């Protein structure tokens, strides 16, 4: 049996880049999609204690090892952008709102900006785009 150690993901830091799932050579970290959400799944029995590939390559230091053995798998679900399919940021309930995402909230920041620029061009052709476009 492979000696495993707890792998901890900090969802506050994770930017859903999927580098970890692409680099994991054992299948311990996998990215799946159910059509509406990206699911990041961790299977501890496939993760040898000595491996640190995903921990060292995560660009925002969202992964770390915890103490002791880890026996249970975990998964995190991130909503996917309804245009490009990339993982979007978690839905943030608007003040006084229901917490149910509206159409604009189901977009990643890039598609939200591009859609905004397209709407501005339709409403007022020739208007200079905001800086950064
Ligand atoms: S590499 Fe880091 S930031 Fe990217 S998906 Fe994995 S945990 Fe998140
Ligand atoms: S530590 Fe290695 S085996 Fe474990 S999830 Fe990360 S890349 Fe995969």
C-alpha cells in the first residue's frame, strides 16, 4: 500500500488554473466536468507521500501537505463560465439578493468583460473601450 499524506487545497487561494490536475502523473488529482461545474477530485490512495509535484507547481501556493494520513477523498466544485466553459469564480450573492446566480454572474471575468464591450459597441458604436481592452 502506498503511504499517503493529507493534501490540502485552500479554495480561497485557488485560481482554477488546472495546472495541478494536468501535472499529476498518478491520477490522484483529477479535473472533471458535469457540464455546469468543474470538479476537482482528490483520491488519496493514488498520492504517494513523497510526491510534491502539484504543491511545488501551483502558481498561488494553494496546495500543501497536512499532518498524518489521509484516507478520505475530497472534491471541490467550481461553476463553469456559460460561454467559454472555463472555471468561473464562485458565485457571490449580491447584497439583498437570493444567492442564485444571474446570467452575468455565470460568466468568467474575461467573457464578462468581452460581453460588456460588445454591448457598449451595440448601444453606442465607436465609443472608446475602457483602458485594458
Ligand atoms: S494549480 Fe493551484 S491554483 Fe491551479 S487549480 Fe491547482 S490548486 Fe488551484
Ligand atoms: S502530490 Fe503528486 S501524486 Fe499527489 S496529487 Fe499532487 S501531483 Fe498528484
